[in-house]
């Protein structure tokens, strides 16, 4: 998919199974929204094709729109309609009623019910997100396309939202959800790591972690920035980054021992550190793939 | 007042009609400290930040920011702080140089100094080739770094960063925090909000707001010990789960 000279997607190829919770994980500008908008039949691809449940996203766009529930990244409900009115509106557009499919949204809507008469524009971020999900579900779609549903939402609402998605998965709804939060990846059956329009890897979260190619150390220190500076100055170390309360250091497999790293940091005047070998997170894997990709591009 | 305290807030209250957005906040931030200001959506963070930046007058309480009074010297406060947010920081259709000139002018930097500091800034960021190109052409990571540097162009005492890393890739996010460390090491006080709980761990101290009140304030390690948690994410969820606001 190209916009003028910008190639937003560079030949993305993937398949999502029925009933799967599939994650598109990548930062802003990676191409996630373009991909989701093509699948929602809102954009025509510059090349290639895509089908959902056998329907072509270009030729069969009317069928696509019936079977897809789409939650855009930007809050797109009617701000001046109430919670209830928005829901009724979306139900009627799809030729159904709120009552007919109420069971599907019951758990989510119960949390919204006390505010049924509040204009949607006056809801908090977490509540807007719940309403948008209810509206995307009200016609009982086969496939849910969720574009960054948790961006800008606090950590508690994010957790609640993923609990809801897992419940919907039990209803047999296929979901494609994009997010810039790497920690959410673990909740998906499979994830595609996407960066600069390229899909870097598609695997289950466990397989992605298992295919990490380096030894990884977690280093605790009072001066993480000094640790990073020292490590980056020595070519034996692959990469070093801040990571929560630690610095994560990656090295070639079995190329250096914990003791040697400790010794090196001591020689650089960094004392009172704790080092241990750790398993990578999805974020470590993504960063390693990003660095690898940047290196091959240069 | 302690000489090293650059933000002093005592019993800050802000009401909008009958709604209490900030309910008696009390805290101090020291010079060169990285202070994480966390809270759930709707907890009242934005209101507090607007007051600390001199954009909004408090209802009651004592507020001193960078040595200036939060009621009577709000213009002085504005001149001595920098502000950057992910949502709005630079004008996309202005060039790199035009953005620097505009913001430096707004922050009250003299014409002569603008030239000097702009050149230095562009050189330090390696943006020579982009000097006369619109900011829209810059990769996101560079935009973030430029926005941060622009917010520091008048050498403020305090920089306020409102979700500076939202949506940014994991490597750029970390490079950005390295810049924050550099600024703090050079003596600038950093006041930062984020929804990434791993970033909370990078702060010297953290406050957590729930429903308009500060319910926790300490170093990340002390908070984790107090709430018997492995990570700041756990601490945050334990505290914010009981929020009554929607």
C-alpha cells in the first residue's frame, strides 16, 4: 500500500485462523492502521489482495462490512448522542436491535449502564473504549478489527479490556487487534511484529521468545545510565537498554560470563550491581529484530 | 523553604463547580530529580500539570514552582519551565529551524541567542540536513528528540513531559529516557507522566493519583516493597483498581 512516495505496507502476507486472537504489534507509523483499514474495506490496496471468510475486501466490500466489526483508533462515535443512543444507532444501521444481540455485549454494557443517558463525548477514556467496543459488536460480527484500542488508556483499563477480548474469543469471534504495547502481545494466540511496513515475524508469543538468538542479562544498578554508557563502548556487547528496574544486556550466545560482565563494570567504576541471566520478553525480541533490520538496511 | 526544592505544593485544591479535580495534593520535587506523576485516566493529572505550568489558577493551597507563586507569578512560572507532550509538540508544516525559532521566541530567548542555540541544537542532534525541511519529514524518533530539545531551548529549571513516549517504538522510547537522564544529570528537574509502567521504574520518585488524591508517593523500590509487588505495574493496578471515577 502506497501513499504517494510513501510505502505504508511493503507486501504484507499473513493468514488468520477462524476464532484466533491475532495481534499486530508495532510502533506508530509501522503500517498497522493502513492494514486494518484495508481489511475493513475502507482503503483500496495499491497491490496484492486480501479476503476475509472468503469475501474479497475490494470486490465484496458490502459483504465485508456486514461481517466485520471495526473499532477505529480515534474515538469515532457520536459525541453528542448518549451512550444508549449510540448503541441503538449502530444496531439500526446494521438492521438489528440492541436486544437481539444483547447477550454478546452484556458484560461490557453493564459497566456502562449507569451512564446510559450521558453524552458519549463526556465519558472517560476507559468508558469511551468500552462503548466503542459495544458498538462494534452489536451486529454480531464474525471478525473484529480493533485498531489500538488501548492506546492512551491507563494500565487498569488496559487489563480489563484484554479480559473482555478473551471472553469474546470464547464466543468464537475472530479478532485482529493492533497495539504499540509489547506486554499485551502475550495475550494473543499469534502475533505479527510489524515495523516500517514490514512484517518482521509471525509466531505465537512463546515461539517468538524461544527464537531469540542471544544470551540476555538483567543488570540492577543505582546508575543505569552509567551502566549503559560503559557497555556500549565495548564491542563485545550486542546491545544494552533500560528495562524497568534493570538494564538488559544482550551478547552472542555463550560469549561472555556473568562474572566477566561484573568485572568489566567494576573496572568502569560501577559498583554494587546485581547481574543474572534472564529470559527475553516480547519487547526484547522486537528490539532485537528492529536492530537486525536496521543493520541489514544500512 | 529548602534551597533544593523546585516544586512545592501544599494542600492544592482545584474545583470545577462542585467537582473536585485535585483534592488536597501535597508534594515536593527536588532539583535535578526525575519525578513520575502517575494516575489512572481521569484521576486529575492533567489539571495538576496545568496548574504547575501556570496555565490554570488553583482554587486553594500553596504552590511554588521554580521559586514563583502559583497565583500571582504565573507568567514567571511559564518562562522558567519547558513543556512537551506526545499529542502536541511541534508544527509539522514548519521546518526544523522555524519550529526552533518559534518556540525559542515564545519562551523569551533573545534573537542573538536563538541563532546560537539553534545551531548548537541542530548540530547535537545531527539534523543539519533537515534544517530547512518540514518537521513532517522527520522520522518519529527524531521528532521526539527535537521536541524535547526545543522545550529545553530556554534552559528551564523544570521540564514537564506529558506522556512523551506514547506510541513510540521500544528502542526510541529508551533513547528518549537516556536524554531525560542526561537532562537530569545536568541539573534540570524532570516532571513526567506515562502509561508505560516500566518507565515508572526509571524515575527517582513517583506519585500515584487516584480520584483526585495522591495515594502513594515514594521511590519505585520503596513502593514495590510497601505493596509487596514485583513491578510498578502491580503497584499501580493494586492502587488504581479501586478508582470510583469513570
